[in-house]
C-alpha cells in the first residue's frame, strides 16, 4: 500500500520528506519497531532523505535494504527462542 505519487521526484508540491531515526540503547529497539510499521504500511520508498545515528543508523540501513521484513521476522518467532525449546517459555 504505497500512497500514489508519494515518491521522491513524483510529488506535485515543492516539499521534501525526510526521515530521522535516533539510536542509543532502548531507542534502537523502539526505532526498529517503528521502521517495521513503516515497512508494513508501504512507506519504505517515500522519503527524499534519511538520517540515522548509532543503532538508528543500523536500523535505517536494514529498513532501506531489505525487500521484505516479514521474511526476516519469521526467524525471530517466540517458538524459536532458546527458552521455548527447553520448556521454560
């Protein structure tokens, strides 16, 4: 679901859309979740410029490079957690 015409170079207004992703400790976890939501909303390719720092830069790189986050999320399901295999889940 990408918003029609909301891509760099295809907008009819003079504005540019930027994405800034912060990092550092727990903020890196939060920004990873936020970027996952942006991905599922189809907003991965709407930004004219992107900037990230620390863990935010790593999350942003992954967000921009990965074609399907859902394919990668299946590797992190609770059933695959070490404690789930040991009966401690």
